């Protein structure tokens, strides 16, 4: 994934889904962009909450907790 606008990679970076080259490029941008530092921190909090939620799901995961989502 290669974004033309570096700010849009904040979410992907927080999720850890950027490739190595894109992650390095974004980290260089991050060292100069306080707005993205805030975005990565905020996305990181969301990722932590989602991970905690997933750990609370019953065996069978989301399909069992939300049967309408099959
Ligand atoms: Zn930025």
C-alpha cells in the first residue's frame, strides 16, 4: 500500500498492516507531523479496545455474539 497523502497511513500504521517500506516512510513522516502522532495514538487506543473486546467474545467469536452477522 502506498498512499500519496502520508497522513492517511496513520490508521494502517497503528494497525500494523503497512509493509516495511511504507512503515519506514510513514515513520519519517511521523517524526515531522504532530497531527499524525495524535492520530496514531488515538488509533492505537481503538486497536487496544477492539483487542480487549475480541478477548471477551464467547467461543465461536463474533458470529455467536452477533448471529445476524453471518
Ligand atoms: Zn501527518
